[in-house]
C-alpha cells in the first residue's frame, strides 16, 4: 500500500496510508497502532474495511516509520499526540466527526483524543487497553508497576537505558513481544522449568541484557502471531527508525498527569455537549495480562450513557465490550476475521442512513 506524507500545523511530518474503494465513503476510520507496531499491523483490516465502503486512514504514529521522530520526550505526551492527530485530520480537510479505532498505545491515545477533542469523534473503538481516567494524584511508574505487577515491564521501557539495549537485541526482543496467547498469560516456562514471562518484574530487562540466555530460551517461547517474513519487515523498520520514539511513550507519565490535571479542573467547560452518548466498543483478549480483568470490569462505572452533563473523569458514552476467549494481546492478528467483522457490525449498528453491506471474509 502506498504511503503518503503531510506536514501538519504542529510542525510534524506524518506518514500515512489512505485506503478507500469508493469516491463517497460511508465514513472515515482513523486507525492508531500501538507498540511495537507499525501501520501495517492494521493491514488485514484496512483491506476489508475499505472494501466495505469505508475510508481507512492509518498514520505511522510519532516516532515510527517515516513519521517524524523528535528527540524531545515531551513531544510524545498524549496531549501533544492528540494535538498532532487533530492537526493531521485538518491537513486532510477532515473537519467532521469520524470513527477512531485504536490498539495498545493507539487505544491509550484514542481514549485521550476523546477527552481532548470530543467534537472530533463519531464513534470510538478501542482494543486491548481499557479506559484509565485521569489521575487526581500522581503515581510514579515505579509505584504503578508495584501495584500492578503485570505492568512492571513498563518501568524498564521508561528508563533511558532501554533504548540502546532494545535496539541491540531487536532480533530477540520482537519475537518476545509478538507472542501469542500463552506469551501474555504470564505462565510460560523456560527450558529449565523457570517462569520466563516477559511480564514478570525485572524479567524484560534481564532478558534484553542477557542475550545468551534469551537465545537459549527462544525455542521455548510460544509461537509468534506474525510470520518470519513479517518479523523481518518489523525488524528492518525498527533498525532504521530506532526505538527512542516508540519507547518515549512510556516516559511521559508526569507530563500526562500535569496536562490532565488542567483538563480535570476545566471539566466540561468549553466542551461540546452531544445530545446522545458516543457509542464506544471495547475488544480484548481473555489471555491478555496487560489488560487486567479488574480494570475492564471498572469501565461501565467510568463510562455512562445516562447523563449528558457528566463531568470528567467519567465519559459520556454508550459502552459495549467484547471478550475474545483464548486470545491474547494481539487481537488484530490472532482473531483477524472476528475483530474485522465485530467492528463492521458495530459500524452498521451505529452509523445511520447507510445501506447495510455484507461482513468481510478474509
């Protein structure tokens, strides 16, 4: 698929794929990828959704691919990323509300896009990262990983030393991240019987910094959700672009807190007040331990459809959740057809005034 480039009003250059099969698409879908992904993590869905009559826009997120890769860590705060996305849409002449779809860090950014730019969304579809409301008290990443041990890997990613270390070990790091359901269940065993889950506290850093050990354990890791050819494609892109940008997303907890404290104080002032709650779909895998079930269960209390005047941190939305049994973190890859069709069904149900089109078969 052809990549385009555009310089947006924030000064950034964004690379993106723009797919549509009709001059008059039913709606525009803005798809945001996560870590350590690229635009082509959506490739299976791009084809099906564009054939179903939708325009599908997939930018390379900041720090990835041919999009700019600023050294300034503040550039990767969710507020700045959302400002970039709003400017990106403006640069393409897309001023009307559209559908935003995110996975992993793309979902985290999409949730914040709804907070910062609610008037830009028609529907929101997120995967694998539930809604976390803005903090009222700052929680350092070290404390967050202590409270939620399956988030401990984020503490390593947030450290400046991880950039060069991960870059040196890409041929091992990427297979470890692109594991199937067992890889994110937290219970896989090494050749000598020990638990080698990358989600265990300290395990990610230990594996990355002991390449000999990691290579020895590689045959015992669960199968990847991507092919060897796809792995080579990812590795080549990260070798060229580096890991500073992608890892910088993990280094902005303080700036995100400061930004969102202002958002909480502002509340709903100067924000649009939709007459109907925004339809929200959340899809997650039952075996994804980076998406704790207790956080998912909290979402219905954080997203309400009964009060249009609801104040942050609650969201005014109509939430639907789909749990995919036996599926891990990479729902787009592990359950391609199911995810593709669940999204199409959700679009059919919530975008009025269009003739229904058949669901996709991949």
